[in-house]
């Protein structure tokens, strides 16, 4: 008990927050469609006051849930993707002006990676700058497997911004999403032919040749001024909280379809021994098998809602080589077979 209290004290911080631009755009989209917003806001743990005040931060977990609920109300499974194609990019705020005043494309990407948390503390962005140029994303303090719309908004807005920076209709050489969805012609038209869902990471990569492309409208004097403001904004940010469970779930999710979601592999990826890994989970009252079952249950229910996925495909996405193994596990979790759950 004392160990758990000590671990809790050492993880003190606040949950990741976002400026809420996505949520407010979703709110406006729902209102335009005549959707009753108050029940949706309440279910997501948000309020009208938060939506009406653009200076009020919004919890990243609440934003993810709100986007999901609005998408369901609008019956738009590509809601995040569609939503990101409508706003004026200047609504991003300070980060937009830092990027658009940078000298070259790679300068803009590097600054985007450093200052992403000003916009969304739940996303960590890494600049790719070797054999190709682009960015990869990781979720911090929030579980990645519960999200589709926020990440699809983010990636779509990112490509729009890259095209704006260079003045060219850039097509990524590859796009990767951790979550699964069937291929869509709309994604192919916007992102290009190499779009993969159910990948091991979230990333967008462009050909290396665009690395030193000048940014349209670069302004080094303005950029220097804005960089100091960004550094000040970073210094004011408090520590965000990330449970060990969330870190483990985010490490497991992309490995499930590839059959590598084992305790020893997750421990290795988190940089610890299997013994330390098991002890850290026990401090949160968990075992690896319990956490894996909970994650698979959550994903199974979401996949079963997608009628385009067969039971065989869902079994594979959850890391089962045999449908019978998945059906047996699902019945143990829920008391019903996958087919009975889908029919209900």
C-alpha cells in the first residue's frame, strides 16, 4: 500500500490538455447540422462555457471522446479527416506563425516538433530527417487505441500545412496510422497511394528532395521574435501526468496485429527488465494479462461495430491466429460470442 501511495505521489501532474481548436470546430459542425450538443458535451465531460471561450484549455481525453460522439451523431466515419479540410490554418494560432515564418521546410518541421505541446500536450511529434523528411507521432498521457478522429484530423491538417508552407501540392511518399480502418478512396486522393492502417507507428514521410525547400513568406525577423514567445510558453507549462498503464497500452496497441504483444517485448520497448516491468504494473494493481485482455476487449467492441470487418479480420487485428481462440476469449470477457455481440 505504501509503495502504491509513493508511486502515486511521484506521478502527480495534470492530465494532458489541448487548446481545443478541433473540439470547437466539431462543435460548430454539429450545430450547423442541427445536432443537440448539450447531451454530447455532457457525455464527453465538457461544458458550453469551454466551447464558448477559445482561451479555455480542453482535456485531450475529453476532446478525443467528443470528436467520436459528434462523428457518431453526424454518421460520418471520416469526421476528423473531413473536419481538418475546412478551417483557416491560421486558427492553429502561434504555432502556425512560427512555422510559416521559418526559412526552410525542414526548419518548420523541427520547430513544429519542438512546440507541438503548445497546441496539444497529448501528442509528441518527432521530426524525421535522414533518408526521408517528415514526422512521427506518439501519444503521451492518453491512450492511443481509443482515438481515430483526432489523429486523422492532425495528419490531414499537417499535410495541408506542408502544402501551404511550400506552395506545392505535396504528396507524402508514405502515411501510417496505428488504428485500423478499411482503405478509403478519399484518403488515397488526399494522401497518395501509400496509406497504411494498422501500422506500427503514426507517421507521414515526404521525399527527401523537399527538405530544403524555401518556405513561402519566410520572415527570419518575425521567426526570431515568435521563437522567444514559444520558449516562454513551453517554460510555463506544468508537468503532465502519464500513468504507467497508459504507456503500456500505447506500446501494446500497434503490436497486436503483428503478434508481438508479449510482456518481454513491451518491457524491452519501455527500456526495463521483465521483472521491473511486472513490478511497475503491480504498483497500479495490474498484471500484463489483465491489461492485455482489457485492451483487446475495448478494441474488439469497436471493431465489431465496423460491419466491413469480418470476424476473422478482427481476430487477426487483436493478435489471434485462430478465430476459435478469439471467440473463446471474447465469450470469457463478455459472456457472448463475437457474432452474438455483433447481432445484438
